C-alpha cells in the first residue's frame, strides 16, 4: 500500500522563497520568529501569509515538510531513525516518532518495513 502526504503549494513568489529557505535549513531549529525575521516580516504577517496561501499554519507546514523528508530518507538511505530525526530537525526521537505517527498513523519503524 502506497502512502502519500500532499504538501500544499502556492504561486505566491514571496511565500515560495520562504518555503525554499525553510527546505534548505530543515535540520535547523526553525522558529516562526526566526523565519519571519529572515523574511523581513512580522510574525503576524507570516502567520497570515501561510493561512491565506496554504490554508495551514507555519508549524503544520514545517511538521509536514519534516515528515515528508523523513519518509524520503527512510526509503532512500540506510540512516537509522535517530540520524533521520536529527537530519530533519528533531532533537528528540520521541517528538519525531510522535509527529510521524500523527501524520501517517504509523511509527517510522513501521513505515520502514512497508
């Protein structure tokens, strides 16, 4: 059974520049405040931009992006779950596993066995 998560997209160039920047720094701690500052926006404006263009919050987007990247790493590399968790920006294997489960209804180890 193939599993897919669809990340929302937009034609908004400003938001695409922001999401590309997030993608490039996925293994870093990416707070809403830091991302807004990098984009030269207020937190409120960035929050509104995500809601208006992608219909999800910044945190939801970041979680989805991290889990999708983790799924790719699980499928395409021999990294262990701890390495994958750190690679996609989690400092806690438990938080990684819980977020993975929230989005996919399975644990990363279960996904690897599929």
